């Protein structure tokens, strides 16, 4: 299995730190934040990885090289303009299109068992499985509803063309997902720059494609601001959470 780590963003909420370096290389508890995603993948023997680059991308490439220092095989997708998540995935299609693959955002820490997520995805024969979590601010950041079978039945404002099984739960996306190459069929007529969550997944849901939601209640922390990075560092230092893949 291959993976893509999304690392092209400008990190505007982390200014002025990101005026001179990419968000992916901002340190969290003594290590660049992108290394957490890479070490999580390595722990599950997912070693062939593509990273998209834009803002100070050369610094990321210089730091990681071909990935051999971490026991990985890393290649890069260089974006001359920011393509958003969907456009970034579509540009990386030649690398990813042969089999099921993982996508992880750089700017979050998560202590998830990827083997469980992949098993859940395969059991349900989903087109895509998103790792979701309960959050009191879910509606603010963009929420979705999941039924008792683990099927996403509402994605933002789009509802699935089926009746949900039992009660539904409102959850939010963690930034970790397992995707089948069939997702590219829903991108063929898309613009160059587009979002998977705002454009691709609602389109798939409307078409009846099976989107699954893996419910996760373990440690997760967004790293988009200095305050949130400090919160993650404090949690780890106090032993209130641990990352099993380190």
C-alpha cells in the first residue's frame, strides 16, 4: 500500500513562524510535525509515500530527501500553485492509481491504529473511509453523519440517497483516510484546484458510492496554531496521551 502526505499548505495560522519555513517543518515536541505522519505510516509498513510541496517545499525535500533516513521511499509532487486536497491528489494520480492508498494531513497528531482502519475499509468494501471523531465544534469545522453500519449518510450539506440504518452520529474529519482509486473517476471533469471534502466526496455520496466513517475516540490534536501545538506538547509531556508508533 502507498500513501500521500499533504504538506503543501502555507500555514497562515502559524505566522510569523511560517514566513521562513514550511508548516510541515514546524517542530512539535522536538520533531518536525510531518515526521509524525511518516512514522505512523512506517509503523504499519507503508513505506512508499508521495508528499505534495508548495510553500518552501524545497526545505521539506532537503530535510527528508528520498526518505531512506527514516526507512521510507519518498517522492514528491511539486505544485507551482496550491491545488487544494483534490487537485493535489489528482496530480499525484500516477503514483496512487494502482491500489487502495492512505492520505494523511500533516497538521494533526493522531494515535490511530491504521491496521484497524484498513480492515474496516476492506470489510465494508468502501470507496473511501474517513477516520472521524466526536467534537463539540464539529458543525463549525464541517461535520458529517454516520449511521450504525458505519456509512456516511450526510457529508456537509449533501445527503446520501439511502435511508440511514438506525441512529446517526455527527462527527468531524481527523485528516486520515483510506481511498480506492475509483475516487479519481469522480475527479475527471473537476477543475485544476478543488477540495475532496467540498467537491469530490459530496459528488460521490450523491452518486451512491459507499463512503465509510471509522469512529475514533483516541488522542487527536490539530496543529494549525501555536496554541494548539503547545497544547499537544503539554498533553504528551504530562503523559495524558502517547503515540504508539514512536
